[in-house]
């Protein structure tokens, strides 16, 4: 058994941030985020009420980033898979 923790969101090979989910839990979180965005677009029409739409999408995105931060690989700048540090 590996001592390495199983991250829901692995780090990207290049750049800063996370790549696609690597576990079913990560896929559920991503699907939930996307599924909650759809009713926001339909119910809070951005053409009519831009402020509420921005608040809704910002809140969902912040929650999603917090989950990625807590359950994902620690973010840092990466230059590829072959880097040593």
C-alpha cells in the first residue's frame, strides 16, 4: 500500500493549478459544480440581473476552488513531469 495520499484533483503538468479529477469524488464535485451553474444561468438571467448572476457564479466558483485546494495536490508552478523539485 502506498503512503502517498490520493488526491481528488492532481496538479497540472505545466503551469499552476489542478488538472481533471482522478477519483470518482472529484468527478462528482466537478459535475455538481457544472450542474449548479446551469440553473443559475436559467433562473438568474444575466441580461436582466447581472449582479445576482455574478454573485451566484462567484460563490460557486469559490466553493469549488476551496474543495480543490483541500482535496487536490498542493498547487505550485510546474514545468513538466520530469522536474525534480
